[in-house]
């Protein structure tokens, strides 16, 4: 029965399955070049378009990537960043003027490309999280984070403009310790954080800005910062290159 089902599959799916089996068996390792279109055409007696469709399946599933003028290669997954979700937000980091992003760099020199700060109407969901009325204005800070020169995360922070407008938080350079240190200066020190994590495929703009190969998903993290009395002082929406990150959360049993 299984053979009958396989026999009814389109040829490109059968070729893709054979290539995936070869990758799983270690015949082709990370970074290895897969057989070319002409090789598949000769081996399976198919047209060039069928060979391209087979490669398209592997690329869509994130198993392979095409390199212009060189061929199709087994994708390499390099864990560049171990994001320690709890340790990076410790007050000892930003409270002493340190950078949360530097914690992620783990000894390497991370970079931040600042895209701008502006006062804009907060998106409905963000306004709700900040406990603001619809149409309320937020200070919006946008950044791209890079490691070894490669973009790995997009981040957009939203804060109540009525509260932080005219403060260093609304300036390009917030100073040592970043946003959280400046909130502490204003008497609203973050005391609790909540992160919601999910994943999806990137939009065309996200894929372009992060330089993602076809088939690479993104991880979405929405962090909400609270003061000790429960006031929401920041909502930060982050888009992470899933192939660059391991998300690590270490905590005691409740």
C-alpha cells in the first residue's frame, strides 16, 4: 500500500523525499552541495522544471538553500545566540549601566542599528497592553540587532508618550542601561516581565531585513515590562531569526 501511495505521488515529491532521506542518512551533511538539476534529470528521467520543483520542496522546508551560481546546498544551522531569557533581564545588568543585548553576545561584540524614535498612534493591541485608550500616542523605538555583522533580530518598543515624551527615552541614545535604567530614573523601575513566544514564517519585509534564506521561520517574542505596583511601562515586540537562536529559560520549581 505504501508503495502504491508513493507511486501516485508527483515525481518532484518522490525526488525530494529521496534527497531528504539522503540528508537524514548523512550522505549529504550541512554545507554540502546537493546534486545539480542536470544530475537529477539524468538519474530520474525528468524535465528540468521537475528537478527545480524538488529543490523547491527542500528549500520551503528549510532543509536546503540555493546559492546563486553555485547550486543548492544542505542548510547549516549555526546556533549563534543562546538567549537566556531570565538572566538577561536581571536588574544587575541594566541597573549597573550594562546592555541586555551584550549579554546575548556572550563575549562577542554585538551591534545595534538604531532605526529611529518617533511618536505614533499605538497599534490597538499595544495600546490595550499599555492600558491606553485607542488612538493614544506612544513613543516608538525601532532597532535592528546584529551579531558578527549579520542581522538576527528586529525590535520595536512602545511606551506611553504622555509619560516618557521629552525624556531621554524619546532620544536616540537613552544612555547607559537603556530604557529600563531611564524608567528607573523616572521612579518607575521595571520589577516584573512577561514574555509571550510564538513562531511563524516571516513577512517579505522581515525576510529582507534579516537576510533570511527561503524556508526560515521567525520567532516572535512580545515582552511586557511592569513596575512593582503593576503599571505597564513598556511593550517590546521582537522578531528573531529562528536559525540563529536557542531560547533558554532557567528557573526554580514553584
